[in-house]
């Protein structure tokens, strides 16, 4: 009889197989390379992710200036007034030296 740990291990294997199937459908990389990357828990660089067709563009600007966020609280009790607040984020600029050090 399988143990709880056996069940969780099988679930993890199934999830890895799903990831491999999805990556195989979009990435021009050979399935064996994808299986190896998943098994070794490889973290792709931005350039690798682009080569694998997982991202379209690489940018150093995550959030464009002037972007507004609306926070919505889903833990509101019925018949209570819901307040919405528009938040404008502060964008920090990373120095070119820091960007070069990451590469």
C-alpha cells in the first residue's frame, strides 16, 4: 500500500511530466534537454527563456512609469463598504554597474 510520501512523490513526477509536455510544445529544444533541465531544476537565464520561446521580450523595466495599480480586497464582509485605492508605484533605477555585474 502506497504511503503518503509515495503519493506526493508520484504527484511531483506527474507535475514534472506536465511541465515537460508544455515546454516541449512551445520550445524548439529537444525533449531530452527539457527533461534534463526539469530534472536538475535548471533556472533559465532571460536569454535562454527567450531561446526556448517562453518569453517574447527581455526588458530591464518591470513596471512602466505611470502604471496605476488597483488593490481589491476579497476578504470583505457582506454589506460592508469596500474602499478602493489607486496606487502609483515608485520606480527605482538600477545603475548600469549593477546591471553589468548581473551579467
